[in-house]
C-alpha cells in the first residue's frame, strides 16, 4: 500500500479519536476505522505522526483537561475522571509529566497569568493575539487577515497559531511563516508535519514549505494546492515532504489561508524521512509533452 493511503487511513483514525475523545475508546476500535490489524495500524500511526496511538489520546485528553482547569470551576478530581483517569494521583502524574507542574499549581499560575497579576518571563502575553515569537506575516493580502496565538483552540500544550479573515470578501491569501538555513538538511528528504483545524474555510487552508537556492531560486515547493483543507474540520494531521538539494540555501514554511474562514495550527515538527515517503513537490505533478503541440492552432 502506498504512503498516501497510509496517511489517509491515519487521518480517518484521528477523526474517530477526536469525535470520541471523551469516551472509553480502544486501539481495536480505532484500528477498525483504518482497515488494518491492530499491530499493523499501530506501526503506521507512529510512522506518520511520530507518536503512538496511546500517546496521542493521552496528550489530547491532558490538553483538554488543562483548558478546563483554567476556564471552569470543576474540581481536579472531577476533571481527572472526566478524561479517563481512575484517580487524582494518576492524573497528577501524567499532567506533571506533560506540563511540568501539578494541576493545582497550573490552575493557579495560569489564572494569575491571564489576569495579569504575574509576570510572563517568556516575554509575551498569554492572552495576546499578536503574531507569535519567531513568526512573520506575509502573503498577497496580509492586511485582510488577522494572525496570532489562541489559548482556547489547542491541540497540545497551551497555545496554537491561527489565521482569520477580517472580512467576508477577504482577498488573496495570507501566511504566518518562518525561514531558516538549509545547511543541516542538504541532501536529505525533509517532512514538515503539523495538526491543523479549520472553520468555515471556503477556498484554501494549508501547510506549505519551500526550498530556496542561491539568489532565492525556487528549488522545491508545495503549498497543498492540489489537496487543500476546506470547510470546518477538527484537528487532523497533515504533512509536506520535499527534497533539500545540495545547493539549497534556505527553507521557508508556514500556515496559509486564502479567502474567508479561520485556520489553526499546532504541534509542528520536522523530521528526515527516506525515499519510501514520497515527495509532495508540486513540480513533480506537471506532465510535460514530448514535443510542441498544435502550432498552427487548427486543433
């Protein structure tokens, strides 16, 4: 089976997990939605997402639990049971491993931080909607869009990045992006992965990556234009895979939105893959004819 089919199967499984996150779901139930055996599906899921099914479910539940700690008055034990932990102690151990502090302290600290009564040593306001540190805005019509950090719609941890159209007739597209040196990836195949969620996207939302050579020569590029994310979708896993030639200078990547709607991104990662993982370079999709055609315009 091709890698693309594995990816589709994993996305179907993630859809099922997100729809049943609050339920007692088993690996067997999840694997059923991928048409694979439990053993085979477990290997595929980890190869595509970089984590086991159990890790994915646990991190998603803990992320939602963290949100409820700060935004509800529920007791810690109540939240722990709601998200599948048998005791408050087991919940505390898992929570501390992911967020580096116990849930009670996390609740107190984050509530004070949001209220502005404690300094954020990271240098940014946890409630701000400014562009996140390290990211820049670009695109054909960036002023038709707002970009920033969201602490409510989160896949893992405490924040996600988002782009939202400012008006119903938003023009062109906008992107929240970064650019870094290609030196460490020359001669390798690089996969950009992330979890994306959309709401009311009418035209196009996507992850994208570009490999530049000398004088900004375009060497490799994919913006998912041939497989856009549209409509309203829950969190799911997407990836872009490009080769980084030996003469590469820089790698650019980001989140993109074209037209009305909103898109979120979280848990972005880069990893080196082998040739078993196909490149998504868009130029490879162009099929050139063997010779010029219809030069007299008669056909």
